[in-house]
C-alpha cells in the first residue's frame, strides 16, 4: 500500500516513490483477498486476483439464459444475456435499455409498450441450435429455402401454420422439394412452370393438407409443349380440408403456341407420379373433385396412385373424376402415351373421363391401364371422340356403367382379365341400363373377364351386358370378339345392336341370365354361338305317369342336337322322379326329356345344362 504519497509526477526517481511502487505492485500481484488496490496517486486498481474473478464470472454468464415466457410475466431482467420468449421467438434487451428492467405486463397490449426495449435474437439462436446435438439435421430438413418453421421462410411440419410460401419459393428457385415427415398446410395453388421433383418420406408419412379455394388445383403445372420439362411427384399423401377441392394435379401445355394446324401431344414425358395418395371425405363435403387432370397434355406415367373420398355416401357431383383428359385448343388432334397402373379410385362420379375434344376429329391413343380398382363410381370409364390402342386390365365396380364409349370411336382395343361389376351398391343404388355401351368400333376384344350384375332387376330388359347405340356419326361396331368370359345375373347379354356386325361371341360361360340368350336378327348370321348353356330354367306341368317335355334352344346355337343335356328338378313336390335326355328326339333348336315316376302330377321347374 502507499506510504509516502508524494504525488510526484510519473517517472519520478525519488526513493519514496520507488518504495511505494514496489509495495503496491506486491499487493497487485499477490493479494488473493481483495479485488482492488490503490496506486501512489490514490486511484483504485484491479488486483490480478480481482481480474481473474471477473473473467470467470463473465465466462459463466456469456451464454444466453431463458428466464421465462413473456405471458408468464411481469418478468425482471437483470443481465443483457437473459432472454424471454414470446410468439415463438426469443428476445433480449436492447443496449439502450438500463438494467434491471421489469416488463409491464403479459399480453399483446403490454407487448406494444415493452417491445421497444427488445430485439429478436435471430441468427444468434440459429447458431446455438445448429451447434446443439442434432443440429446438422436442421440443415438437411426440407431442401432450402424450405426449412423448419422456426426460421424465417420455413415450412411448419405440424400443419398449424402455412407452408405455402416456403413450398412455392423452393419450386421457383430450385424446383426440388424433399418433404420431411409431418403435415404441411397449403392454402393456394402451387405454380410449377419448369421441371420439378417433389418427393416425401412415404405415403402417410409426408402429408400435405390443402385449404385453398374450391375447384382450384393444388399443383398447377404449365409446361412448354416442345420443352424437355418434366414433373415428378412421389411418396406423398394429400388431404382435402374444403368442399369440392382440387384437382390435386392439373397439368397443361402451351399447344396453342405451335404453328402447325394439328398438334400431337405426348411424345415427351411430362408427368411421372408414383405412390401418391389423395384423401377426402364425401360425408363431410371435403372431397377431391379430381385426382389428375391433363389439359392438352399427354406423356403421363402413373404407377401407384389413390383417390379415396371415403365413406359409402354417393358421389352425385358429375364434375368429379379420378383422371380427366381434355383439350381446350382445337389445334390438339391427338393425346397419346398415357400409362396408369396400380391405382385406386373410390367415390368419384367417373373413374376415368375423357371430355369431348375441341377438335371434333381428335382423340386419345396409346392408353394403357392395368392392375387398378375403380370402385363406388357412376361410370368406370367414360370416353368421347376417337380412342385407339387401348389396353385395359383391372376391376371396375359401378352403379351405372362400367365402360361408356357412347359418342366415341373405339378401335384396336383390348379388355383382358377384367372384373366388371354393376349393380346396387348399398346407399349408391343403381341405374338400370347396359354395363358396356359401344358406338362405332372395330378390332375390339373382351377376353378372360367377368361380367357380374349385382342385385339388378332381371326383369328389366335394359339390364344387359352390352349395348350398341351407334351414335358416333351414324357408324356401327364390327370386327369384335367376346371370348372366354363369364356373364352372371343379367336380363340378357346383348341389348340393342343397331346393325352391329361381324362379331364373334363364344365360347363364354353364362349363369343366371333371365331371358333366353337371343340376339338381334341382324346379328344371327355373324354371331358364332357355340357356348354351352348353363342358365335355362323352364317351368313344366307334368301329368301322372311317364311323361316328357321339351325346351326351346336359342336360334343358331347348335348345328345339331347337343350330345349331352341334363335337367335337374329345382323344386320337387314330394315325388321321386327321374329325368332322361332323349337325344334321338332332340334337334338343334329343341331339347327333349323323358320323365319317369310322376305319381300325382304337378308343376316342376328344371335347371338345364348342355355340352
């Protein structure tokens, strides 16, 4: 400590000053009890021990400390490194605010007053979270600019806050979105005008819910007709939260920009979809009105798609469809290269619809549908205009028509291994009429398929498997084969035929066909009817004693009497009878059976089969 205190100026060589300096330096360097020592001029100075203590305290307090939520206040802030949390953001005091500071309240009204004293921590919090365990995962969340919602411009995986801007920014800047697990809320159409890839972590894992306006698409894609641009969508589930939502995807090309008078679209792949779901609910009204809509656009490749509007309620909105193809420009003459497999459509009005072309002579070619289910619809496939090179294999369950080509020209079409069902489907009911309607057609094949009527009114002559309306430019169907199929529960196989010709039917299997299998006189010369009968069930009145009865066969069914026929009693009024086929007395148009053991007479009904 200072003893002489001469106050001589700096640089003094007075022994008294040298003594004071030596003694004071000893205290400064070696005192470990006091933080301050006084120099020879009487000024307080930090001892080394005091500086060490202050430095340790600084290190301890250099990180941020969250002292609580603003809404739990009032809060007292005593250090500049203390944070409060409000509206999902961290805040610290400004340098201009004196300590200690006490907040004035705990709600939005008091925040208006207090907010002038605070500044957002911002990127400082980001640095801390990136340095924390798992911080690297924040970088690889959704490819920038889509990041976790905690940062500016990010997407919210909880689905509470909108993620529209983040998704759109990513599409605009890089055209690439990796949708991480979670549910993201989108409130308007996402516009795609260049190549883009959108993929998630899997069905039901990466989810997007749409709350935009009715009848507006979630993904609105517009690509150059001749460009190589392509959009790929995979491994995502989309949910509707509004009535009449969608389409999920609407894709179009600028065909109108082409100089050619007739434009063919589909030579370049434009849309690839795999493992994508679109869920809605007719019961709540929040349903998708369309899954995929292509306007003046071909080159579609779909493998793994679901449009499921749930419940058993009937879809009465005739504007709804699983897939819809249409044109708006008369230049478009052909849409081609449509491939769809492993897809499921539930509760739409149409499973697949091709709207009338603006170009009356236009049409769709190279259309491949396989391994699909279209269930709970009015019409499974409804097509207009010209349809060529169609290959269809799948299951359709409809209440009106499975295949409706009325107003279309169908050529080079093959329907193989299909399961077609029509009928009363609970609350959906059914509309009487044919299962399949054809107008003009040639080179058409139905093979290996089942045609089933479910709870149809078999007395209604309109409930048939096929009907030919010939409404397409007055033309008719010819060059058609119906081979190796099974028909069950129809009033008849064919309804109106309207000059259809050169059609081969058989061999097929028939079961529970209400009417005798007869055909229009115009078809008798062109139908080859050599299929065994398995559906005649005549009612016969028999007298006492040995008796006989005959059964008329459909015309042109056999060239001679069948080699084998069997009549089994369906009802038996207490009599043990025996029925024998009389081949010698039978002809190509009439079966004769001998009956033995009739004791009291009565009315019998028989089930007839032939070979």
